[in-house]
């Protein structure tokens, strides 16, 4: 089950800013840590794929990659480099995997950058507080004297702007990140020079196209392309093409 917004009577319960949630719910925190670890592996894999496709010296390629501070920028750089070396089908597979990665990484980014809290309405969950909403709330007419950590966000704070990450939500987040990382790792093997030509289980993108999640994403990509037929055509790709 994905994370959800507080609703109904529970949305009226006070949310507390509480960094101690990590100690209060060690099992949930362990799953959050797994999200961080998988996210780091995904970012690392994008760098390896970029270096491989550029056939570049590792140090300058790594420096260039580190200058890209968001996953969207990193995946866009990889996609741009891929257009010079991959054919249309391979590019579609990379685009589909990147879409899965970007979607899964939203959980990692939220867990890393939103404020952790808790609520009596959800006694076995991490409540993530949107930092933008919190900043707007705290720079308004609100006055408080209690320490920031442990402070209750009283009405009119919009509790419905938070996200509830309970055990099911965190398990799904880990599952989605793990699947995205695995697909990206398999794709990375497929673009290593010489591997595709030698053949075998990891010889290219064909085995990936049979993965259920990737098949759905490729179908969605094809549907979007079909819907955009009336729009200007994409710029020509420079990679290899099927005869």
C-alpha cells in the first residue's frame, strides 16, 4: 500500500515534530535506511552507465556526474549520452527504467528531506511533514515557546499535507526501489562494451523487456507516444537503428 494523506477525524489530530521517531520505531527506521541505501545505489549506477557509454576516463566523467545534483538531471544526462550509442528500442528500455527509478526515488527523497514526526492518530507510522508547508506555517502568525523538536503543530496547521508511512507503505517503497535498482543494474551490464556481442543471459536489453514492471512501463511509453502523434516529431536519434 502506498503512503497516504491523513484524512477524516485523524487529520484533526496533532502532528508532532519528532526526530526520536527513529528510535521509537526501529523496524520502520530500518526500512527507511534501506530506501536510502537503494537510492545511493541507483545514483551510483547512473554514473557507471554514463561512464560506460561515453567510454570515458573515470575521473572526469565522475566529476561531471557529481555536478548534477538531482536524479532527474542525472538520468537526463544518461539519456542524452545514450542517444549517441543506443538504438531506438534500447533507448525506450532506458527511458522506461528511468521512469521507474524516478517514481521509486520519490520515497527516498521524501524520507531524506521531509521532517519526521509522529501522531497519536497513527501510533505505528512515521509522519512526514512537507518542509515547504511547515516553513509557510512557521513564518505566519504562529507563536510558540516550546523546543522545535517534539513540538506539536496545532491548528491551523494542515495535517492533510503530511504523508503517513506505515509498515506497508515502507515495504512497498523498498520493493519499488529494489526493483528499479535491479533493472538499472541489468541494463548497466547490457551496455558494457563487448557484452552484448558475446551473447548470453545479460547480453542486452531483450531479457529486460519481459520483466512485468518494465513491460507495463514500455506500454505506457508507447501510449504516450501515440497520444502525442499530433505534436512536433522528436529530434532524430543518433544511435544505431534496426534495418
